[in-house]
C-alpha cells in the first residue's frame, strides 16, 4: 500500500494543497492516504507509521522556493539519517527543483518532478502503486549511474481541470485565477516555470469554488495570480470587463459582508495597470484599501535591463492615482539588482522618499539570483552601509517593511552554494530546457 507524506512547510504549503486536490479528484488516486508532516520529526513519524503496514511504500513529497533550498536539504538529510529504507522515495518538485534538477538530485532526493505538479503527481502515484519504474513518468528526472536523466516535462494544465486546493482534506488557500506571466522580468521565476503566457481559471469555475468556501464558513476570499489586473487578458492591456465579471460574480456569491481581497497579498498590481477606470472598478468591488504595486527600482536604466516593461514615472503616476482613489499603495522594491550603479541606487532611494511623502509604503526586498531566471548567475544583491542606514530610517518611521536584511544574507548563501557546486563539478546552473521557456 502506498502512502503519500508531504514534507509540509509554511512557505510551500499551498503547493501541497493543490497537489492534494489533484489526487483527491482522480478516482484512481482518491483513496491514497496523505499525511501532512511539518518538520523532521513529523516526517520521520509519518514514514515510520506508514511503513508498519504490510507491503508499504512511501512517497515523500518535497517542494520549496530557492531561498529555502539550503534548509530543506538539511532536513532531507536529517530524515534520511534516521530512515534509510528502499521502500521510501523522496521526490522534490516545484520551481527550485525544476530549475536545478541535477543539483537537487545530488543533494539527496531520489527523483525530481519537473514542471507543474497536478498531472505529474497522479502519474507518479499510479506508477509507484503498480510497481512501475517512476523514472519513466513524464516530467521525472533522476540520476542514472550518476548521470542526470530527464524524461521531458510535466504537461501544463488548464486551471479549470483541477481544484485550487485540497477540499476533501480540508486544505484550503487562495483560489489561483491565473498561471504563467507574459512579463518576463529577468529576476522572476514565474514565467520561466509556468510559461510566458497567461492561463486563466474561468469565472464560472472561480465562482463555484467561492460558493464551496462560503458553504464551509469562510469569510475571506483571496486570489493567486502573478498580476491581478491581467485577469482574463492574454496581452499587456487589462481586460477590465473580465476583471469586473470575476469580482462582481464572486461578490454576488459571497454577499456584501464577507471580505473580497484583490490586488493585495498574495498577489499584486502592475503600476501601468492603475488607471481611473481600473481603480474605480476595484473600489466598487474589493474589501481591501491597500494595493500592492510592483515597482522594483527607481532607475529607468535598471528597470529596462530587468525587462520590467515600465519606467519610474509610471510608478509615481500609479501611486498618485491609488491615493487619489482612496487606496494605500504598498510598493515593492528590489535592492541590489544586477548592474546597479551608485546613481541607480540613489534614484531608487529618492523615489522611495517621494512615494512615502505621497502616502505610499515601501516593501523592501534584496535581489536574489534565482535559479531558472536570466539573472541566475548574477552576484548576490548587496547593500552598502549608507543604503542600510537610509532603509532603516524609513523603517523606523513605519514607511518601509520587509525581509530585505535577511534576504541579503540568503542571497549570499545561495551564491556560496552555487560556487561550491561549480567547484564540485556540478554545473549548479539552471537548466532552462527543463523550464520550457517560451
Ligand atoms: S515580477 Fe510579476 S510581472 Fe514580472 S514576470 Fe514575475 S510575476 Fe510577471
């Protein structure tokens, strides 16, 4: 009998909910026991319990973001040090593993699942249940005689074909309304993992899940999308009629008193999508009065080299419009982007200063050279003492928040691991063929 154990951590939990939903909704895999095990002790306990059954096999699923790779590798090694059993298969999927299959396998995982997980997890579970060779499953990569062998990539899915979470297991999350992104920002993993085009969940499907959540007593409704106002479009121009159909429809289903969050955590709005028309529409339907805007830099040169598709004046216009329409804009900035010169840094800090005087808040990040992106080989984002001082000054006034200090340390650690992998003979670089850049 096969048991699935998710190595379930806070940062990647929604991915496991989606995979759980994929298994639940296929009659061939719906009865497979699934355990959610948070931390080494819990994973070891779940595996031990599962192995007690006669004929047991255990598939331990791991998924995490690149900044967590070092910590999660340590967890895998701790689990394997306590349970070394051929009946247990450790499989790693997600954005990081898809970009770095060889490094992930050499770190100790038995298999890597490349690409989107919904179909792949079903195929993998069915294969292991029937005693097949998991390495033959489409999208699975393995080391064979020490050499990376890939078996293509998992098929991209239509969002309507799968639930947005694992309802039968009571594992919920935001409803994913759009996957993939046409804006190939050079620091971002999304388009390189999920494709440089939009796939949208239909309004009818979103509403069906919203009604389902209403029936379970939910009062807050959030959506997952790379760019909120791109819902329903396949081009850079927003389709506001599609956005309104979505928001008005969900509002009808959830009623006037429940909260409808859109353009805020866990998604954001591109600055050039802010207009009188789009902000009036949001004001009419959404509950949030904060909007998260992607700004990233105050330097037009850096914005262009990062392929952001807008300039710094556009960020200022968006902030002014948001404030005019009664929203508090929270603007994301990435410090330490590749190629930044002192003038670029000054332009970013000066823009932050101007925006906060207009009523914005700044969400500060430090650039991470993420696997799978065009900037994967860039140096770690680093901040000068003067930049740190000015950021702390903004933070002390409540005008800036974020993990920028911790991310500077993480970026440095990621680059050190990359260097060690190179010295050890593993390229450690991303494998863009695995990511299906379009
Ligand atoms: S940063 Fe946002 S807009 Fe740019 S590619 Fe990533 S998800 Fe798309």
